[in-house]
């Protein structure tokens, strides 16, 4: 009964756009709904006994019926998020974050996503995140994911517009530029400085030549916290992303595997890109990949340091600052949208079974 009420509350919240605070067919106070979301208000009411709107009883301590998750995306690069800032989660025995990432990513048996992202309060910063790809491998950073984390921590947990987020690639600073309604935002991220991932002594702008399918391909290996291999192509719509992408991802030259970007320079301020992501395959967008492309294009004189990157899911603005004494390689700033898709509860039985597959 309680699970049914929770699911109904989640669906009602979705139908009402959450920000409006709909629950069980009735509207909650706008401000309350905006700050907490209808499902969270329902949960809080259950903790005190009974939800005054739908009548469900919690009887004090509520046994959570499952794992609360959120799905958000940046330009169609979608992840399922677990909000550890709302409370610790004890996963059932045998379930790990990588196994859960594989389970939720499945479009038929799970939710469907490019992976899983954990959000939490940080030790050295107000927020922290970890990203797991659809195959369960862990990446150091996610440019589209961090914008969604910034939106969620600002809108749901009341963090200010500007704060730092801990990632495996180090601290990243985020700034909410627009937050017109719950679940929608435009965010700028200071992505730090790029660096080369070539052999010792190589510099940004140096390429490596790889043998792939009996052909020599020139790629630019660039790290923006996580590793990328950028290839310039004449026509990105015809690029062999799904054929060549996986071969470069696992090429012996990249023992830790690599994200692969195919980029067409349309004009010096406009790039078109498709990506084969390490651990997730072709996705609709990659924030770190877009930054790597702008660095590769600018470092080789193909484009300027400021460009709009057009991806299958939409556009990102990327600026690569001139070097300064504190940042001899220059900092990169990326700006783009974040959107909430849904809040849901995964039954514990599903979590156990799906993660064992
Ligand atoms: N989609 C992301 C990058 C996610 C991690 C990547 N697949 C890796 O393994 O490094 C982005 O928007 O940057």
C-alpha cells in the first residue's frame, strides 16, 4: 500500500512538473513543492505518521520500499543519479555501484541511461560526484553529468549558485547561470586545464598515429581529467563512429581505454562532433569530449579558443582561456543545459536481481 502510494506520488509529481508540487491529485504550496518535490514532502509526512494528502500511513520510522533515484540529462547524455546527500544508502549484499550502473543503464530491463552518477556532500567542497559508465567502469569526470549535479544540489539542497564539486579528476567549480524552474538549468563549469596524454615529452597539439583496420589514423590524445582521442574528419555525419570508435577505445596505445571524438571543423568558431564514449558506446553528447575537441582544434590552428560545439543532442559553448601564471596551459570553461527527467524508486528486489545479472 505504501509502495503504491509512493509510486502514485512520484507519478503525480512528474505529471505536475514537480516544481508545482502536485501530489495525489492535489497541489502543495508552491514554495514547499519547489524546494522539496512532492515525493519528498510525502515521505516526510509519513515519518510523522500519516500523509495528510493521500492518507498513507508510515507509523513513525518508514522502511524505505526501495532505492530512490533520479534521471537527469545534459543534451541527451543521460544518467541515473543516486543522491547520497539526502542520506546514506546501504546497498544489499552483493550489489555494488558498478553492478547497479550496468543494471539501470539497460533500456529494456532497467531505466535506460549512459551510466550511474553518485552525488554527495564533499569533504573538501560542498558537493562531490562519482561517475560509472554503462559497463560499470568508473570515469574520472563527466562534463554533462556535473551540470546536472550542480542543478540538483542547488535546487534540491539549496547550495548557492556558485560552488565547487569534488571529482576523481580534482575540484571543479560550477556556476548556475539560469534556474528558471525545478529540473531545468543552464550551468557553466570551470573544467580546469587540459594536458597531453602522449608519450613523455609530447605537448598539447602533438598527434599520434595508430594502426586501425590496416589503416593509419592520426589522433590527438588530450586529457581534461579523463582521457580523449580526437580525430578530425571531413563529414562527421558519415564518420564510422560505431565501427572505429570501439577499436580506438581499446587500442593498445591506450591501456586505460579512451573516449573517442570525431570532429568536423565547420568554421573556426563552430565544430560538429560525435563521440564514442569509453564504457558507454555512442552517446548523444560528451561535455569533456567537447572540451578536448576545442583544445585539439585550437592547438593545431584549425579553430579559435572559443567555439560552439554541435553534438547530436544539442550545443555546448566552450572557451579555452589564454595561459596565465596560475594556469600555464589555460583553463577551459564549458556552458550548457541540465534537465531533470524523473524521480523514481527502484524496488530492492529489482536492485538485487538486476545487479546479479
Ligand atoms: N559523458 C561524459 C563522460 C563520461 C565518462 C567517460 N565515458 C569516461 O569513461 O571517461 C561527459 O559528458 O564528459
